[in-house]
C-alpha cells in the first residue's frame, strides 16, 4: 500500500497517513485480541531524539538502519524549539501543504526522521521497520496538537471531498475513507 499509494508532497499527506494508521491499528487489534482501547504508541523524537531502546532487540529490531542505538536526531530539526515553530504556523497550507506541495510538518521533521533512521525507513518500504508506525503516530500527534491550538484544516472542497480507496479493514474488505471524515 505504502509504495503504491502513499500521498507524500501534498495536503493529502496527513489524512492519508491518519487513515493508514487507523486501519493498521484495527488490524493489529483483531489479530492480537487487544481491546478496542488499544492503540499504537508514538515516538516523541522531539523529547527523546534517539530511537527507543525497544527497537533494538526482539521483534521490534529491524535491519537495515543507518542510525545506531546511540545516534541522536538533530535538535535543530526535531527539538522542542523547531517543533514549536511548526506548531506556531497558523495557515493550513504552511503547516500541511497544498494540493501539490508539502507543508512544513512533512518536509522538515517527518522527512528528516525517515532519513535519520535510514535503511528501509529511507525508502518506500519504510513500514517494514516497526519504528515507522511510532514515527507516524508522532506526526499524527502533532497534527492533532496543531488543531487543538485553534488551527483549522482547509475547507477547500477538493481536499474535503477526496476519497482514499487504498485500504482494507480488519476483515480484509476494501474501505473508502473520505478526507473530511478523518
């Protein structure tokens, strides 16, 4: 799904990944028997700029990665001051992008973390690395936080009416997800 349909470089980046995370969580809950309240954690790379230790052993370990267990992400890109600057953007297009260009959240910390982790994370096979899901939940967290700070998403009908047909639900059935409902 990611390699074929991922929406990078546009204002669909955020809602497409939200839908991806939502359906993936539902699949994980069904396969594991986890309660409906279970959700994927997020990696707060702003406060903890090293890949969490859980991702270096056992089922969450993944090869290849360029980063090591002691590599530290750049404070200038993902640190609290950098993130506060992005959260301080008041326009949707600056924060999230336009129909044909990436916003600051995607182009700066999101892309940087993919490349910082490296290996598979720096390719369209990035969902194979378990840290991908926690990274994208951090991006999701920042979008929610930006909205809670009083910022509105665009009301452009082109954005609102977009329907994603790239996903399956926990039963394997194709689903349609409208951006306005994400």
